C-alpha cells in the first residue's frame, strides 16, 4: 500500500518530468539547433526576438535539471547573443533556477532517508556544518568538470540550508559563466588545466575530512563548525 507521502513525492517527480519534457518539445518546435554550437544557438536566440532571453533561461534550466543540453555552449551563446554582462545574467539566472529545482527534488525524495541513516555525520545530520557545505558547493561550482546537476542533487540530501546552497551556487557559477560568455564561439576548455583544477579540489575535499577527523579540535575544525567547544556558537 503506497502511503500518502509517497504518492505526493511521486506526483511531484511526475509533474517535473512532464514539464521538462514539454519544455524540450517546445524548444525543438521553435527550432532550437540540434548541433548546439554556440554560434548557431546565438543566431536562433536572436531570431526569437523578445522570447530569446526566456528561451535561453529555459535551455539552462533543462541542462541543469535533466542534462540533455550541455550548459557550457549555452553560456558561450549567451555572450554572443546578448553581450557579456547581460548574457551572463540571463545564463546564471537559468542555471540557478535549474539548480534549485534539482536541489528541492533531491531534498524531497532523499533528505529524510539520508538524515536518518547518517544522523551523526556533520554533512548529513540536521546539525551539519553549514560553513563546510557552503565552501564545498562553491568550490565544485567553480570547475566546469563537475556536473551542475550532480552537485545540485547531491547538495539536496545534505544538511545545507537552501539559501546557503543558492548563494554558494551563485558565487561559484558567476566566474566561469562570465568567462564563457566572453569567449563566445571561440570558447575552449583546456583539458589539462580543467582536470588539474578538478583533481586539486577533489584531493582537498578527500584529505580535509581525514585531517579533521584526526584533529577534531583544531582551529580549522572550529572555523568550519565541525567541532563545538564549550564556548563555541554556531
């Protein structure tokens, strides 16, 4: 027998899935380029007149929530179509909207289960370290190698507050979105530098918990709110 809570959660997932499918069909019906090359996307957006910025945001939302559209070419196309500043603003708005949808889906579906299973974990418990999670989200947003969708869904099951997730995502997404909006059709990822930066972040995020577990009373642990001494306040 399916409980009322489960039916509610499944209905939310179904609604989001239907909306995403309808958005995809709408974009294709309006002539969205199949190649998704920045120059072609830019020409298509400009041909849509006042609807162009809205369509750009919808593309970014879909790219973050379900991933059929890569976000980097959209960021580049936004700069070609609307200039660096306006293009960045439009692309980031769409990406943030998509990130929040993915975040709340994960929170709705998996947060309670994870919190019960890892109730004493500083990342997943209700008293989890907000500062540590904020920094982790911001760092992973800075590197294009990390999937926007994966980071958003993963954050949804942690203890991070929604507003902190939104701010960390915004700060982390702005630099690279601005860079790709400025590069436009010439945008290229340097695979060596990108992978190197991602490896550095992964090493830090892997080694840091080990260090903090060995030195739970260190100044760093206190600053990250992973240890609370007698006089500490969150």
